C-alpha cells in the first residue's frame, strides 16, 4: 500500500493550496464587507473614517484622556448621534438620554472597576432587578427627608465643621500667617472624607483627615496611583488581567498594591464599627452619642438580615449578598466613600474658586447667609438647620451652576442597548451596542444654557418658569433613571453646610489658581490656593 504522496499528488496539492487560501480570504473579506455594509449603525455619522470597522481610533482617544473634548467637538459638527466604533455610539440629546437611562439599558463591565474585594456593589452590579434590590436596601439613609432630620448627621456636621474646619481656617488668618494660603482641594478632600465616613461608620470610627494632613496625603497618593490604570482596566479588562498575572510591569504592581492597601484601610474601619455594634448588642448598651451612630452600616446590615429572614434562599441576593454579608457590606460602603469624596471635593474647589473670582457674588451669598444669622437668636456657633439652608436661592444656584460647568462625572456613562435593540430618532440600533451620553455636552447646549462656558448663577434664579424647567431637565450632574446617584442629597446638603460654615465667617481671595482653568476635571490637576480673611 502506498502511504507517501506521489510527486504528482504533491504537485496538485501545491497548486490547489494558494487557490484554497485565496477563496477563504475572499469569503472572509466579502463576509466582513457584507457585515459592514449591512450594519444598522451605518446610517449614523462616523466620528472617524475607521469607526465602522475598528475601535482603535476611539481607544486611542480614550487612552489620551481626550474623549470628553473630542465628543464635544464631534456632536457640534455631526449632530446628536455619532458612531465611535463598530459597536459604539455617543448621544447628545436629553430625549435620547431619557430613552437610554430610564429604559432597559444595562450598565456594562466597564463598571467592574467598582468591584471591591472581588464582590459586586450596587454601582458595579449589572442585572436590573438585583441592582434595584440593593439600592432599596440603603436608599432610605440617603433620602433628603432622612438626612435633613437625622440627629446623627446634624451632630457629625457640627463636629467636623465647627471643631475641625473652622479652627483650621481661623488659624490661617492669624497675624503671623497673613501671607499664608490654603490649598483647597486637599482641604475639601479631607472635609468630605470625614463627612462620608462619619455617615457610614459613625464619628468615633470615621476618619479625621482634616486634623491629620500627613495621613490624608498618604491616602491620596495611594488613591492617585490607581488613576493611570483606569483606561486599561475599563477598556481592555481581559488583557489587563492577563498582563497583571505576569507580574512583570512595576507600575501595574504598584496599582495592585495601592488597591489592596486602600481595601485594607476600609476593612479596618468597617471591622472597628462591626465590633462596636456587636459589643453594644452583647451589653444591651444601645446608648451612644448620636454622632457615633454608624448609620449606613447599621441600616445595610439590618436590611440584609431582613432579606435573609423573609426570603432566605429564594432571594435574588442569596448567592451574592446573603451568602457573604460582611464582605458585601464592606464592598458597598467602600464604594460610597470613593464615589462620595472626590466628586464633592472637586465641586467645592471649583465653587470656592468661582466665589473668590466673583467677589460680587460672594458678597451676595454672604448677605443671604448673614440674614439667617441675624434672624437666629442662638448663642451657639452658627450652622443653620439643613432644611433652612435648602431654601436659600443663591446658595442653591451657585452650587448647581458649578455642577453644571464642572460636573465631576463629565464624561460618558456607558450603557448597552437591550437585546431587542432600540429606536433613537431616525436610527434603529441593534442589541449589544455600547451607548453613552455625557454631562459635559448636555450642560453646554447653548439653546438651554446661553453663553454656556460662562459661570453664571443667575441662570438658575433669574429665568422664567419654562426656562428653569428646561434647565433642570437638562441638568445631568447626578445622572438620571434607576442608576442615578444615590448620594445626590447627601452631597448637596454637605456642600451647603460647608459653604455656609465658610462664607458666614470668612472672605476668600485667590492666591494661585493657575491650574484651575484646565479643562480636565481630575483630582491631580485641581490645586487652588486661597487666602482667608476673617469677617
Ligand atoms: C457632587 C457630588 C456627586 C456627583 C456629581 C455624583 C455623580 C454621580 C453620577 C453621575 C452617578 C451615575 C453614574 C451612572 O449613571 O453610571 C452616580 C452614581 C452613584 N453615586 Fe454619586 N455623585 C456625587 C456624590 C455621591 C456621594 C456623596 C455618594 C455617597 C453615597 C455617591 C454614591 C454614588 C453611588 C453609590 C452611585 C451608584 C448608584 C447606582 O448604581 O444606582 N455619590 N453619582
């Protein structure tokens, strides 16, 4: 029997092979071309000539941290829907925002950077029902009515503002420190960290970053270490995981180390709180000062226990939260700390900057605050009730205008079209398309916000009702729909208290704002030096 090829059969194989290869390539290319030509996204204007068949261009833009300004320019030129890649679309229209963010459009794995200790929290979890249940478990302690009436929240604010922040600012005005300026981003980062950790863990077990600048500096350095890796973790997660496993890049090792250290830091705060709650239960000693109440942890653990008792293994949270209550709670509250402090401190920095640049607005705001002080016949240090502060129009307007122009989450917030697809105006999109809107462009729509690059608080109080409603509808600093920010009321109340504590006692003047007009709203860029003058 002949087992080897004869010269004639190998010749024929050699002559057939190139043809087979050619046919295969032709089939693959024509299939690619047919797919390209038949994609429903073809109707949408392309951001770049390569967008229909490659994501390389948009990845390059994202890598260079240039997505926000690039999208702003593209939407101006190409309209409210723009194709960024084969399966990637950007929108800039409040009606389309409504369709996407209040409809059945899930978050994507892009949010996995918010997974802590290897388990999901509300921010990162994808399924809609599971998310809604997690949110219900804690939304009460972040509601406006709860925050405005909670004795714990009120006492924590008094302790942080009157015992820590105001003395630091007063000291900076001392005669021998006349020329001394205060770096505001770092100060606000400390203030907001103290606020959010006090709400979560109670004052006794929370941070005291305001009075410990070196501790906060170390924390912040660790936090910033992670920033450089976000692009890779969000846009190329599988590759990043693989490369991290190889353990050959020192910068990735640093990111992993910083992530672990920050996670340990939070675990320590959590464990101290849990221990205290246990010992209170054991000793039947439920009495503690209101400010030491660990409101969020206590409420979350109680909700988990209730869900366990009422639904047990039938609960949709059984395999996740109920099986791992402690680590789930740690992951959840850690996320609130991260989501809550940088956003709020950035807003406060931009707001005090604008108030220092616009001394006339600062004077008007102060007048509004001092009017309240004059009406109060209290001998205790001035810090009005949050409900009273909530009714002050100028205070509210300056904050909202700052959130409009300097939205901390100004970039795209990605979602995925549902399996059944969706209709956006003239465009029919299939399922599985990445789609996102961004506050930056919505907040610069000149038909709603005339002269949009100008910080002008009067657009929130001077306008007629119709204009005001339109502006409120377009305001997207906290997002919208089921995934809207859970901490929006906390942030607003906190910012109002901090601004009141400052501007009812001091005038502020710019000493150095050279990095502030940088378009990039990122913590490492924001450095603002102000001088405080006591009233
Ligand atoms: C000025 C301050 C703040 C701004 C501008 C802000 C902005 C936002 C935005 C835009 C989202 C929606 C993200 C998306 O749709 O993908 C969000 C979600 C969230 N924020 Fe905030 N935030 C602020 C303060 C806070 C605070 C103080 C907390 C503390 C609890 C917090 C916790 C969260 C959480 C847990 C989510 C996820 C909500 C969910 O998935 O349902 N934020 N925030």
